[in-house]
């Protein structure tokens, strides 16, 4: 959250300096008081999105309810469904329902400007949250290409709207158009690696999957009934594509890290299907129950926001925007609270003042809290460099960093049972080889850029790996780093099924000594650090004493051990 807000404030370049699935407008989902503009822009975006969502749902519901009742039902539905979710997700739901309305409405009642509007929303949403923008882009294409009439014109309008909004939004965010392809490639990498690297199953989870299966079954029944009753095959195809894309994203978002904090996204993204099919129901009561159930499941609690809570939130935001003294006081308090948590010593703070600083592995709030010059690697929190390409980009970024580049490493554990020295591996080796320890305490280690002290890697052995069978680690010299690269054989059935569904049911794990670590498959070829010599100069609290006697992989494959000699 802080990174997205500070990146806009500091005019960091998305693409070469920042890579993430949130783009230069991503702060609209998480506005913070570090910038008045961020708060105002997010408030305007939220108001417009909720207004559009209300109008779209009201247009659907008033076909089966008297107008006052439709307005009341819409208000309750939007109030429930928009709680504790990002505002970009609400915009996606509204735009998807608008696309279904366009495709499914008789020609005489169609609003022909909708494909261009949905396309413009998709282009902007791509720069807020990449995955949602991609899904809405697919929906916008279907909406234009499968229009019942003047398809060439609708497609041209949609394409023009998309290109216009893309360029204007990117430039309005202070970005260079030359950086756009680089950011798109990087965001695609992060999105592709997310599910395998970050999937978690919170248990009990059986009921969650049963409810998801029920919603998918109901949606499939709706689609089959529509296909049988409607002669317009193009409209049917467009609605099917929209529903399938929304349910796919919902499954990905809702079960990737499967638990109460994420699962409601599936039901939120199922709302357009549940709402749109309501007017065509033979049994309005039955399908109303399906809609109500989906709405209730999409929210983390079943009561609208209490009025005093809403007033308090709006009051705080308006006071922050309009009262500079109040804003300054609140920011000073936030900095003080953050500094109490980070406990950066006066000596280390003095050592990094006035020089570019990156912070590993995650605490990007630290530079803001201490007023430092933040100069991160593109994947600015190292754990989300999920793929080899992102890892290489991060490693290259700090290798090519300015001569006075500094890196602060936190003495902390990695997330999700991952290994802090493997997360990601090439980046860690770039730090070991191109940086030296300048100072450290029990909380932080300061690395400063230096000459490269590492030789080329030399293979010492290649071993066949059997799943679950320990592998003895070969020895290495006192000034040698020992690393391993793992190549997996054909994945297990659970792995193959998960790849089809874009979900990891069976994460790769490596037991190093007696500790088991999760390893993203995209990083398994490492090279993963197995032994760090004392000559590296890293304190034990930061991994300097690492020497694993054995490795046990959860999958079969091949392990290649190599040594890298420290030359200085």
C-alpha cells in the first residue's frame, strides 16, 4: 500500500523501476494520506464507481421489481457487496454486468455506447489492477465483436476507446509511454507466477469448495437454459464468455490463498451472472434466493456499514485533505509508530541518509518513515519475484545500481514457510557477490555496493532425486559458496490438475537439514544457496552460518550442485 502511494508521489517509473500487478493508478485501491492528490483521486474514483454500479444493478432489478423496491434492493446489494473489497473489483463487477446487459437486451433497447465504455473501463482498470484489467479487456472484446449489429463499428469504437484511455491514463500518471510494454511484461510475469508461488489452503475448506461448486452449477444451468431459449447465438456466446471469465478470475482470486479473507471474491465476481439471469427466471423466487445467497457470501459480514463508521471514515479523509496541520500531525504520528516498529539505529540511519536505499525483504515503508531515498529493485518486495525472469531483473537491477547504492536487510523470516536466502535466489547471490556488509545489529544489516567478488559457478555433482528421499550435500572449500539447481520431472497428478485450474494443490517443498521450506517452482532451478562461507562476512542472524547437511525434495527430479569461489 505504501509503495503504491509513494511510487506515485516520487514519480517512480512503472516498468524499469517498479513492477507489480498494480499499476501507476493502483493507489486508487489503497489511498494513503502521504498525498492529498491520492486521497482526492481515490474518493472521486470510488464515488463514480459506486454510482455506476448502482445504476447498472438498478437497471437490471427494476425489470422484475417495482421501481422503489428495485432502488432499495439495489442500495442494499451494493452496500453489502462493496464492503471490504477493493473499489477496482466493484468497477469490474459493474462493467461485466453492463456488458451482459448490452449483449442480452433486445436491439431496440440497446445502448450502443456501452462497448466503448466497457473498453475504456478495461483500459483504465488495467493500470489499477492488472489481472482485473485483463479479464475486463476480454469481456470488452467479446462485447464489441459479438454485438448484434454494426460489429465493425462497435469494434472500432471499442479499440479507439481502449487506446485513448490507455495513453491518456498512463501519461496522466506521469509515466513514459516507452515504459508501458516493459511494465506489461513484468506485470504478466508476476500474475503468472502468483498462484503457484502463493497458493495456500486454509482448512476447513470443504464447505467453501461446495459453495463455489454450487454457484458454478447454477451459472451453468442459467447458460444452458439461455442457449436453448435465445435465437441470437452471438449474444449467447458473449454472455457465456463474460460469465466464464468472471468465474475464472473469481476462482483464482478466491481460492489462491483459500480462506475467509479471499474466498468472498469468488462470490463477488459471480454477482453479474446471478443478477442478470434474475429477470429471465421462470421462478423469480428461486433465482432471487440464488442472488441473495451470492450477495451474502460475497461480503465478510452481513450488515451494511454502520452510519457512524462511514461518517468517521469520510470525516477523517476530508479533514486530511482540507486541513494541512491535521494531515501533518497524523503523518508525523504514523512515522513515529513505524520507527518504533523498525528500530533502525541512529548509526545505521546516518549511514544511509542521502544515498539510494532498497529494503529487503518486504518493509518498503521504512524509507518513507525515515525520510530516505527509496531506490528498490523492480519487484520491490523480493518475495513476489516469483519467476526466474523477475529474479534476474531484480539481480540485474542491484548489480547495475548506482555506486552508492545501499541495501538494508531485515533479520526476519520469509513468508509462507519460504527460505529468506532463496527468496529469490539470483538476487541473493547478486547481493553476496556485489555488495559487502558495512554494519549490522540485531535488527538490520547494511550492505554497500562493491566490486564483484565471485567466480563463475563450477558444477561439482549432478544427482538423481527421488521424492522424499534425503540427498547428502557435497562439501565445499572455506571460501566457496555452494548452490543447488533443481529440475523437476513430470509433475504429480495434483500438480498437473492445478496447472489446468491455475491453482497449486501441491506446492514444491525442500527440507534443508531439518527445516522444510516452500519453493516456487519458477525459482527451483535457483541457484539455491546451500552453504554460505564465513568469508562472505554475513552475520549468523542474517544467514551467515547457513550450511545444510542434506536436502529432501517433495518431487522427483535432478539436482545439480555447483560452487562459486569468493575472490576478494
